[in-house]
């Protein structure tokens, strides 16, 4: 007969489930009101009542038994024995005098949340906490006492209301929430001011660290337990997401949404946000102790550096932009995530900082080329001797953090990317097959914005410098053999003179000068740009200008590539998307011979739009004749002049000034002109000290290498 009853009940449940009455579902939701603690139990040796042991079958079955209030036994928690499936119903809670919480691998503790939290949901009579004073700080009168303020709410008349001692309760379901009779004869009763659970613990940022006990959504729906698949199956299992504190059915934000949320007990509403109070701004301010700018700590949620390209060299999409990829990570919604510009960030707790890309075919890329802090702290930067031609280490990353590409992709490929020597070209290790004097380098991954780059290495301190026995006796090479910033105290350029000088502009405003060394290449100063991987769409180049007010009538040329020079060079080369229109007044300037020399006292000319100090023509291209200075004297004055630097000028009131950066120093022999230097501002305007320039001849091999590895379209 018992079997037939169970079959009958199963059939009824199936029918009721189809009718969506919720009757049978509620049988599985008895644990909603309990807080769970694995491997623990409550014990009390001195409590007046002992636990009741019952056969349980399951935790849900124990919860249903605990819910049934028996005379003189109010079940507040239960210990569930996982092996023999027995329930130990407890008439006490963790705050009862003499109760201890003990570790025990055989038990799981379930406590009624109403007894262990000091907040309320709504105004119902579910508060079972231990507050015993009113919002005016008046001590409550015991419910069993009638001496000061008479009443009829005796504990034995309302056994389900838990009218213990003088704790705040709400036996009449008053809209104002829990209250009590007071010990003040002039104040009969008063509300206790128990906070709502949505206010008890406030949230900072987007509530990722919220650990409060709110278990209802903003529309009042009860939250589903995170350890339950009913009524909604989901992936957020507490054991798998231990660090997210997915405890019971409390609101949490395990996946970095706008604010804490939960699955709901409504089968028709999968999830909703919870209404959690936001902390005052001063209480949510961080000390930024975990912020990193050059490396990634943990998952990189506190990374605040400026890396804005992917490991493949693709520029990141701005966080405040919806093009080319639409997304919900808007800076105003994630104020604590520092979603500035297009920098790599980790707003959703992913494994590593990432960004949306500007490639329509690639939505997201991880910024794995940002080093880890622990690796950065312990990693010894490799070094190379001489020019690094004999380096055979296994370093395979560029100085900008981009992984190296395999050499086999370029050896014998038949294109201009082929290397000159195959010796030691293993896998994707940094090498120097072309004897580049600036050290080992490598190709980068295909379709990279940087075709190649130098490696993150330094010159070995112990390396012996090759003897320079022939340096003094070697004849100095002429810079003209192969030829078949505003200016203070200068004169305005006329005719075709200076037609190779370009204006580099950011958002339409002149920033620096530069030199057109080929129709599609510009040489300038690295300081004109925010980094070696700036957002190039903000920049453009104009050629053929004689005055900056002519800017509107000249085409703006876009930049397709920016290649930073060797370490310490201060140079960059800009690859233009289209060749400069030489028919519109632009021309190119010749490059000097490798390691050539201009004699001291030779008069050369500096060009630029820099500050004139009322000595020239504002916003006009000016030129100034400057004598070359002996390099030894230049080093004594500047301190950083060597083979890679040259000096010129030195007459007070004439020299380089603001916005002259990147402008050319040009020397002339008969009708032949070559660019000898690139202006790098190091001193105050037009001082009596010589101006410092990058020695272009020292870096001529690098310039031609860039030409070779970034061929023009017409040369492909």
C-alpha cells in the first residue's frame, strides 16, 4: 500500500508541475531560509533543551522537519550527518549562551538566516536577531514582563514569533518593522530601527567584493541558492568559484556585472539585479596599494598601465567607443576599473588584462605581452656582447613586449624581409643576423603593426670593447659622397628651400617638425609622441607648408606605421599611408653617408616652426644658420653627447626653441644638401650653450633597415 501512495504522489506532482502550480517545486526549496556551513556543527552542553535526532534522507527533508514548530521546541538550525542521513534539529543558534561551532567533516550545518543576521528584508516578522534597544537607544522591556508597559504579546500566546527575552520583534507585522515595548514609562513602544539588508552592508565599485546578506532582488523576488540548479541551471557552483563567496542565496557579483545580482525563484525570471546601497565616496576610496603600471599582479584587475596594443600589434579600441565592436563596458558604468582611453584592462575578472581591438574581425585580445610582476622581479634581463651577433640565448620577446615570430617564416622567402645570414636562426629567438650595431632583434607575428623590433636586452657590462686603434688615424668620411621646433633669430624660408620640412600635427594642432626622407617616410623626434604605440588616428602630417595658417589648404597625410629607433636614439620614423604629393611644393632631403663627419665650424641650417621670441615670423617656417661644434666640447657641456649626438650653435639669442623638436639640421656642399641632425630639445630657448641634435649618420643603417623591412607598395 505504501508503494501505491508514493506512485500516486509522483503522478500528482507531475500533473501539478505541468500546470505550473509550484506546489511540488516548493518541496525542493526548503533550504532557501538557511545559511550553510560545510564540515561544521553546532553543539551546546549547557542548553536546557537537547537536539532532536530524526531520519532525514536529505538536507531538504531535514529543513522541512525543522520548519514544523513543535510545542516548547523552536528549531533554529540543524546538523546534517552526511553518511547516515540523520537530522539533528537544534533548539538553539550560534548566539545562544554556551553554544560552540565545531569543525566536523561528517556534518553540514544549516542555520536559519533570520536568527543569525541583524538586518531585515521588507517589514515582515522574520527578524530573529538579538537587538534589544530602540532607535532612540531606549532599552526594550522583556516580552514576558508587564510591570512598566502592559501588553498582551506573551511568548506562550505567540510561540511562532520567538518573543524571547527583550529582543526586538514584529509580532503584529507592523509596517515600521521590528519594535518593542520600552523600559521608559513615558514611551510605551518604539521601532528598533533595524536596517534593511540592502543597507546593512554597502557596496563599493560594482559590488564585486560585496559580502552582505541581501537575498532578494530589486523587484522583491527571492534569490535562488547558488548551490541549487532549481529553478534555473547555471555555471556558478560555489566550490568552483570559492573566491566569489557564493554563499547560500545571497546577492553577489561573480562575473563583474554592473552590480550584485542573483538567480531568482521565479521560473519565468532567470536573474535580476539586487538593490544594494552604494558606499559613500570617502569610504570606497582605495589606497591604490595593489595598483601596477608596468606589470600584471594576479589576474591584473589592478593593472593601470598604458599598454594599448595587442600582442599581435593591433591597436586597442577605446572603451568609450562602440566601433568596431559594440559592448557594455562603458567607463561611466565601471568607474573603479579605470577604463581610460584604449588601455588594456581587466574589468570582468578574466585571466589577464584584455581589450577590444580595432580589427573588425577580432573582437577581443588578451594583453599577454604585459609581463607578470613576479616574473619581472625575478627575471634577469639578458645581455649581449659586442653587437650581439654571437648571442645564442632563448629570449623571444621585443622591447615593447610583442612575441617574436619564427625565423623560418622569413628565411628564403624571396621577399625583402629575408635575412642576410642564417647562422643561429633557431625558432623565434632574438638574433642579429645582419650585424646590426644596435643589438639583437627579431621579426614579429604576421599582420603586426610592427614588422620587426629590437629585443628586450642590454649590453653586457663585462663585455670588452673592441680596441679602437685605427679610430684616430682613419680618414673621416664626407657626408656628401653618395649624393648623385621655431627658430630664434632666423630668417623666413623662401622659394623651395626647406620643402622637405613637414609639420606633425595632433588633432589639427602643430606639434613638431620632421623631415621627408622619402616620399612616404618622415624622420622626427620620439618625444613628439606619447609612446612607441600611440593611437595614430589622432596624428597627421602636412608637407609643403610655409606658414601654419596655410594648413587648411594642404592635404593631411595619415600615418600607417610608427617605428621607434634603437634604445636611446630619440628617433622615430613615420610611414605615411600615401606618398607625399611632391607636385605641391614638397621634396625629400638626402640622408648622410654612414658614420660620416661634418668639420667643426661648418655652417649648417636648422629649420622649424618653434618659438621666435619676437625675433622672427610667428607660425612661419624659419631657418637659422648654426656652426657645427667640436664633439668633445659638446660632451663637456651637454654630458650626453657621444657618437650618437652632435652639437651646433651656441650664440645667445639664436637657437632651438619650443616646437622645434624633430626639425632637421641640414648641411650643404655646393648644391648638395643632407640631413645631419634631428633636433631634440634639452636646454632653454636659444641659450649660449650649443643645441643638441641626434646624429643621423650614426643611425643611417637603422634607417635603411626600416626602409627594407617596410617596403613601399610600389616596391612590392
